[in-house]
């Protein structure tokens, strides 16, 4: 099905930031737009704001003056709901309240034609529930934009139980015609983004509560190693802890207390204290002219070790996590560090050690990619007290920072040799306390786990999950594409070890991940 016919007008109900943004993108795309609000002055303000925003685009040479004039001319104020009678599509962007949305659509059913699509911009309310009780519930679909609408590329097209597939496709095609990257989703709590993003915040809070590091250090690791645009705490400060905590509570309650979505007691305390983030002048960070910017933890300079070896399994093309470890080995070699390569049987014979591969060795330390166990547990399992773990990075070749953790049994000299090795490769080295799964790895594993569950449960496709997280919250890589890159087996191992370490259902492995692991399959390609 094609997009809404250009000869039909689009009505937008609600002229706040979201409504005004939707009106702007529709008008710029060539549609006549009728904007209605219960406060007429709000409509006038919205249209004036849109005109100002478009004028700025002209000034920056990102829009022609003629296109700007034409788009503004397509914007019209509707003084009453009756003024949207001829619309081919109505998009509501009113208060996030089920009764209010149901009431509005019930009114609209008596005004617009039967062929008019009713779209809701809800971010959290069931589309099924909004449409329930209407004479024609099949014409209702979610059209969830992200703020600010003109800048954010994603639009979640959400189908309720009664939504006509042809209506969902028309909304999808119309969003594409408006310059967006639409994705289909089934109406379930959180849709795609607000569900799949929960682990990004939840694992940050878990790390902070277990004193793995302070907020500034965790944020720095997630940015400078994980490649995320913002770390979890600075992002929650920007969103507002009251808003973020409310969404988490909503998803948790909607899934009947599934422990995967358990809210953080620490965040609840932040909200109780009024430390809501930037808007309050204080959140995880202090704000204001006199506020000091906290520094992330970094290890003091250490000398480069004299000898480094890289152990791989005998005859194995790629062990679990091997591709990731190979990437770090490439960074070390690019920095001019000579690395001797050894095969697994030689390592096993060496000093009676019970090592596993792939691993680096220097000055007695065995250095592994985290697999979800703590370094202390891995040292015990391998009978190698001088065990150091390193965290996942998006791209070891360009990452500025790398996180490490050492076992409680590890000798300081062995640990310092590892720090010196990584510093010689140009990394800022950050030490985390020895928590299972470290920071980037456990977060990415949980993001992939949640995305796999969403695909398994028919909420969205694998492509939609990855597009949504990249375009909706600016993740550097889609969670399922990341699972493919790391290796599904590595993700399954990390999650299984986290579950064993914590004894919590929170870290249960998605059946789809286990299925991909068993078949040797991938999510893409």
C-alpha cells in the first residue's frame, strides 16, 4: 500500500512539542496540515514556532526559501474538531492518558469519514486498549515519533489486536514519505525502544549499586569503549529521573513483575530526593556554573611488559569470543607490541596451568575477555590466581578507553603488567571492581537478550529491533547485529554465567538466542 494520498489533509490534535513536530514534518513533506488544540493560542504559538524553525533551516541553506514558504502555507489552525472533518489521517499527540485518548477518538469517529486513519503518538499506552470500543477499531494504529520529531529519524508503527494490516502499512508508508525510518511493532508494553532500552539503564544501576565504579567512570567506559553517545547516567540526567523511572515502572508492572525490568532502588531514592537530573540542577551529576565535572577513574602509568603471548586453541579457527580477542590483538600489534602466538596444548602443559583460550599472557597474568564470570571466579576455575579480565569494546582499533578487572587473588605486579600493556597500545585503562560481566559486555548481552525475546514473541523483526535502537536512541550498533559480531555463543555464555553468578531470572537466556546458538545461526545474513 502507498502512503496517504497527497490530496488528503493530515490533522494533528495537540500542539505541544510532539504535535508541532509532527505537523512540521507532514507539512514539509507536502501535506496540508490542520492543527487543533483545546487552547487556540497554543496552535498559533506552534505554527509560529514551526515557521521560525523552517526559517532557520533556510538561513543554514538546508532548505530553500520557496520550500519554506510553501510548507508554512500548508499549515492551518482548526478552531474546532469539526475543522478536521475532511482529513485522511488524524494523528493525536495529546496527554498520555488512556481515557483522554479514547474520548478523543470516540469524538472523531462521529466527525471524520470511515476511511480516515486514526493514529496515536502514544509512547506507552496499549494501542489495543485505545481502539477498544470504537465502531471501527481496525483503522487505529500507533505512530510513535521521537522527540524532537524533525530531527529523530525513527517512527514506530504499532499494530493493536484489531488494527487492519492495510492501515498499518499505510501509516508505515506515510511515515517513510515524511522522511522517517519506520518500523513495524506489535502493541506490547514499551513497544520496541522503551522495552529494549531498559537493560541499558538497569545494568548501569546494578553496576553502581555493586560499587563497580562511580557514575562518571561507568559513563566514560560506555562512551569511550562501548561507543554509546552517552553513558546511562548522563542520559538519565538528560531525560529526567522521574520520567525514566516512571517508564521503567510502567514496563515492569505491565509485564506483571518480570524481574528483567525491575526498577532500581537507587533511582527511586534519586526521585524521592528530587534529584531529577539537569532540569533540577542535580541528578547523578551536579549542574550549574559552579558544578565541577567529575573525572572518570584511570589507572596510573605502568611500564610495558617485556614479553606478551597470545594463546589460541589448537586447530580452532575461532574459539568463543575469538574474533573479539583477535581485534584487541590487532590493536596491540598496530602499536608495535610484539606478541608471541601459542597453541592451547603448550599452555596447558606450562606450569600445570588449566588455562582456556583465547588469552593473553604477560608477567604471569592470564588476560581474558569477560565471559560473564567474575575474574575471581575464573581464577578459581582455571587454577590461575593472576587472572585479569578486559571488557568489550565497539571497536578496539579506535576505542580510547578499556575497562579491566582483576581477581582478588591477583598479584599487583601481574595486574600492573596488564595495565602497562594496554596503555602501551594507547588505551586509557579503567579498573572496575570485580563484578560479573563487567560493564559494556553485560549491557550489550542484556540488550541482545531483550531484542531476541522481542523477536521471538513477535513484537518486531530482527531488522526492526536494530533499526529502532540505532535511529530511536542512537545506539552505535543494533543489539542483534552486535550479537552477530561478538558471536551468539559468547552472548549465551555471558548470560548463562550472569544467571549462575546472581541466581536471578533477570539473566535468563532468550530461547531464540539458545536456538541460534544450537543451529550456529545468525540474526542477519
